[in-house]
């Protein structure tokens, strides 16, 4: 079982894949995610590129009546694939390196454009959510029941 921070990272990455599909950011994120999954194996990377493209086609084909459900499903698919890869790594050191690489690619793929802090689009939330935007902002969110 993965540590909570790795599950959260996988969820963020799955959401990022869905959010980027069909946007200008798609090509860069798609290639970076495929490269991350491929771990230097060109054949595996090609397979991931194909999976990512199928997800993008599925998202684009979803009609307005099912678009949100399809977005949630596709985010869950990618979250699960990422969790599976992380769980399959031999030790904590490998997991930490893979997680670091994933964090780096997410940061590079979706930098906040200058002067556009606070813009939000293409997010998928399922379950309790706290959301905040802005520069140098601070938030303390707690979910669940109080003791």
C-alpha cells in the first residue's frame, strides 16, 4: 500500500493528464508522462503515448451530458496506473526518485503563466475538496468530524 503522499501525487497527476488533454499543454505533458512511465524503454514509452492519446480521444468525444463523468473516470484510470507503477518499484529509494521525477514533470508541465495567478480551469474533484489560488496565500483545511 502506498503512502498517503504518493496517493495524493498520483491523484494530482491523473487530474493533470485529464486537464491538459485537448489544450496547448497536452503535447508537452503527454510526452513527459510517457517518458516517466517508460523509464528509458522506448517501446514502453510508445505504449504509454498510445494510452494517453486514447484517453484524449475519449475525453474529446464525450458529450456534454457525460463529460464530467468521463473526466472523473479518466483521471481515476491515470491515478491507478501511476499508483501501480509506484507500488511495483522495488524499494523506497526507487519510489522516492520516481515521485520526485513525477513532481518535477508536473511542475514543468503546468507552470502558472505570469500575471494570471488565480485562473482555474479543467479540474476534477471527487470527495472533500479545498481549493485556493493566489500568490503567497495560506490555507488550513480540515475534513472529517471534530473530536
